[in-house]
C-alpha cells in the first residue's frame, strides 16, 4: 500500500474566467488572455477540487471512484501541470518530484484507460473583426505599400494572414522586410 | 446641404477631416441586424454598384445617425489617381481599381455586421439545409467553403450561406444567402459571384435547427474521412471561427455550448467537392471513422 500524500492542492483561479459545463467536459474561457480551454473529465474534476484544502490523496481517491480504476497520484500531478500551463490555478504548483517528467503514454500504460488521463486542450480566440481591416491597406503595386510605414496606430503588423480581406494587400512578413504588395 | 448626409452616432478621431470634404454627391442609409449603416460617395453612379455588396437582409433606412459610416472617394485624374475607401473616417483601402474598393467595402461591412450586431453570433462557415435541418461547415476564408457549398446545392441541398453561420440564442442557423463567391481553379481574389440559381438551387428563408457540424480541411486528392469530436471539441471548432468572440464572449459561449452539446460535431479532411458532397448527403455514415 502506498503512503498517503497529504500535500494540498493549490487553489483554482476563478477571476476573469467564464465557465461552461458540458457532458463530461468543462469549457473555460480566459477573458484576460482570450484563450479557451477544454478540460476533459479528469482535468475538470481536479480543477474543481483545487480549493487549497484538498490533498492529492483525496483527489486521487475521488478519481478512482469516478472512473472505477485505481488512479495514481501522478495523474493528479499531470492534471495540475496542464492546469498550471493554462493559467487556471491561483497558487503555485509543487515541482514534479522523483525526477520524472510525467508523460501521458507512461500513465496510460500504468492505468490502462486513456479516458482517465487528464487533458487540457487550448486555443487562442481569433481576432476576426472589422477593426483589423484598418491595419491593412489594399494595393496594386508595391509602391502603394509605402503608405503603411510606419504601421498604422494600434497594429503590430501589416499583414493579410487573418483571413478577412481580399488579396492585393500590403504584406510585411517581418520587421526586416518592408511591406510589399502581395499581387504587385 | 451637408446636414442630410449620414453621420456617425459617436464622434471619432480622424473623422472630422473626411467629413469636412465637400465633394460628396450621393448617400444612402440602410439597416441590417439592428445596425444603421451609412454610405456616401463622391460619384453618384457608384452607389448603385456598392448596393450589390450590401449584406443579405439589408433594408433601406431614413436614419441620419449611423453606427458605421463608409465614404468612397472616386479617383479624379492625375491629381488624385486612387479611389479611396474610408470606414468611420479611417482610410481602409486605396486602389486604382474600383473592384478592390468594392471587395474591401464588402469585407469590412460584413464583418462589422457580424461583430457589432446584438443577439446573433456569426461563425465563419458554409451552411446548407438538408431535410429540414442545417449542415454547418466552419472554416477560414479561402478554405474552399464556397466550392463545397455550391456542390452541395447542385446535389439538392438548400443554400444558406458560403460566408457565415448566423446563430440565434436557440442555436438555430439563419440564412445569410449572399451570392456565392467561387474562385476558379483556386485563383486568388474574391472570386466570381454567382446567384444560387446558377447551381440549380434555391436559398433558404427560415431559420433551421442544426443537424451536423463538420470542420473540414481540404487536401488535394484526399479521400473524405471524419472523426467525431466531443462536445467540448465541437465548441472549440466553432469558437475558432466565431467573429468577434473576444467582444461577445458571454453571448457566444452559451450558444456554442448549446449547439455542440445537442449536435454531433466532426472534423476531418476532404478531397474534391463533388465526391465529398455526394457522400455527405447520401452516405454520411461511411465517412465517419469508428474509434
């Protein structure tokens, strides 16, 4: 029998997050970074128990009851690691111990049930709106593009890779390359 | 006479300079999804051409104060050889060809309506109706949405949109049936516009409940294979293509959740539109990879 781990889980972050419950998943939208995170059942369960009072052992036991297979505390650690990377925790996470980095493959091998492994998938919400067109200007030759240097206020680049405008735009692939007309 | 021209509801830095120009010749205001939009031009005949790019469902309006104001100055010889397009006083396009100006006008205007309207969520997607329900195919611009939608229409589906899935709070999809923009052989640009009748089809008029969400990735010569997404994966696939999600998060998330938790969502690759459309409509089950 393994020794009980009384290490306490950190607190979950709740500020500036929008949460939507789904069957067996949790969708968390970060209003600060505009990143959306989809937590599978295991990751969601760990996140919900991050209250600054619950121990690793308690959560591992809850998970075992939930998925009906013995769950290692490393599963909880992997969940915390992913939740931390997604900035969904308010407090610090203790570094992974035993000199082992946790891998999904190793844990699946140990548990034998892929669905029990925590998974947080994330994406950055797109900037697709009318405002972006003020960062881009149509052109017919590369000479037209001189009018976009310096870049218009509020734009970090002058490019057409946002999928909102027609080609024939001034394009600045990097700060080292001056804008040129994609069709010029 | 200047007072009859549409004016922005809110003042805007830079707007005054364009407003002070006195060579406007014609103007029009229209309403779309509760937004008042004004257009003024320096050459009367251009207004009629711009009308072809107004968003689906627009209605003429008498409002003077508008939410968005477009101003088009037409080139005038060697002194000012460029046509200029302004939105709310900011120049957004400068070109020697009017077509470029029209393309930018349409792109900016449609995205403005998609983002600024209250109550509806616009997802970049192709949409068709089939057996009284909608098939929604989210995807980026230039990802082949229009070509696939056209082929689905050719094979009997009802046209809803090749640009946006317009979702209401009940998760239904409304028509946004602009003329289809088809790029021949993958050519660059906005493509040629065709009415839906050119494909032997008709446009839907009523909102439909959604039957399927499919996020396709086109690969030349590939077969069509789909894998089912979890509801959370479905929300992510829709969210990735939702216009103005950063501004309308609280409205959009519950709608996307509603759709993805009720409707099967898939992602996968597809090859040519003709084969994909036929299988999609008549033998959908054969496309799905069983896990």
